[in-house]
């Protein structure tokens, strides 16, 4: 009898349950050559997490290629840092209260300190700063050798 109830419980857990039907409120398929409409390219000379790179807005670090946003890290001396990379945000351009977030993300080979991430910040970050604005990490990945 105990086995039967366990089987029933497990079968009920496998039934998909949808809280609501979602409606698309915003998307970016990167089908233009510019990020300007939806995205800001960040220039961050001294990242806050002891990172070694200088975040630039150069096309070698942030570009759209074949309908994809491509962010590249490069080993190079640049303004006193040993690496460059790119970082984008949608601050003051895109904001919504409720929704479902989806992204197609191709990750690099994780080694040598790479730590790609996709996250959301509160829209009041300019007023209250981080972490008071809130943060939701959607995806972060890094090499096990650096944990």
C-alpha cells in the first residue's frame, strides 16, 4: 500500500502545471547592427569583484554578429589592466514588473578565470545602489578550478 501511494505521488509530481499563460512583453533578437535601442554598453575600469579585466565598449569586446550578441574577453594590456571584456545592461531602457525570462546563451570554455553571467538588477539601482536595488541571478558559470 505504501508503494502504491508513493507511485501516485510521484506520478502527480510529473504532471506539468502552468501558473498562467505568458504574453511576450519584450524581446531582442539582435537583428540590427546596434545595441543602442535596448542596451547600454558599460565601461568599468575597476570592477567591484577583484576582476582583472577592464570592461570596454570596443567592438572587439561587444558586438552583434549574425543575430547574436557576442561578448569577448581578450588577454591584452589596456589602461593598466591585463584583460578586456564587455558588459551590457538595459538600465533605463527596458523594465517590467512581472514576466518570464528566457535567453539562449552559448558559454565559452570555462577556464582561466572566466565567469560569464546573466542577471537582473532592480530599476532603482541609480538611486539606491547595489545591493539595495535587488539582484536576481539567472545564470552564472565558472570553472571548478577557481572555486
